C-alpha cells in the first residue's frame, strides 16, 4: 500500500488529543477539532507560554509528564514539537477517566453552611500564618449536605499548602451547566479555588485522598488547587 494515499491531516484532525500549532508570535495557525473544544476552557496565550517554556533546546519534540486541568478537561501529559523558528506545537493527552461508580455514605452527611466553615478555616490559618488573603464567595449559597469533619480537614490541608505564599485568593461559586454523578443522580457543582503565586505540593496526595473519600473532585496545578464539590441540597 502506498502511504501517499493516507489522509494524515484527516487522522490528526479527528484525534481526541488536542493539537495546536502556533507561529512565532503566539498566533494559532492550525488546530484540530479536539483543540477547538479545549479553547472553550483554556486561554491560547497560556498554552503558547507552556509550549515555549517546555520546548527542547534543539529542534525536535519533547514529552512532559505533568498534569494540566481546564475545568472538567484533565490531561496527564503534553508534547511540544518544532522543526524551525517559525512554528511550535503543543499536543495534550487526556487523563483516563475512572469508571468507578461514585457513592456517598448518607449517614455522614450533615446540613452545612460552607461559607462559615471556610471562614473558620481561615481564622485558624491566620493564628499561625500572616499571609494576605482575599475571600470571594456567594453569601447566598444555601446549606448543603456533606461530611463536615472530612471537609474541614480537606480545607485545612489545602490552605496550609499555601503557607509560603505572599497573597492567597479563595473563591467559591456555583458553576453553570456542570454536574457530578453520584449514586446515579446528577448534582450541580460548587467550585472552590485556592490560588496564589506559589504553593507547596508535598501533601497533594493526602489532599486528593481526602477529597476522593467525600466525592469532591480535586485539580492541582503549580499555583492553585480547585475542588469541585457536589451540591447536595440540605433537607
């Protein structure tokens, strides 16, 4: 078979891995269909900076095992490639999704004012650390049902990972059109984000394990942690 008859452009375009090609100015010159979906969540300028900062010193390609998260789009690695100074590409590889059915032990659920728990956690943090901290929350969020003890522990560990940061921003808001499926039911998502100029990552695995135990989805990056919390309405 003559490989000249193979439409490689078609194969790349229908690949589930997002692929974006930039020119030397950071402008997009080509992208496949999966990348079009990605750009609904990610800033192309940020992706261009990632490509530049992680490119090999010489022409060729380089694979980086590092997680990237853009809302519900989760990637475990990416590849940077270039053969001249005129263009550079980034290709991202999705993290496989777990098929495990999510379940919550209803016996541990208690009516919870999530804003009060946040404020209490921040007060405890300020007893030990004096970092500047800004809190952006929706005060009209009603009580939700959750495992209070585990969630409080999760917040403390997450906030402590920013103990060396100069400024910390915490935001909590309800997402629109996104859901977590638990026990066959769909629940809206409360998105809690901790962000700063730097953070410690040594406790990431512990944080992730606590989050998983209460069906909170966690995302980690160099300068932030995001928790997607199932909004189980309190009776």
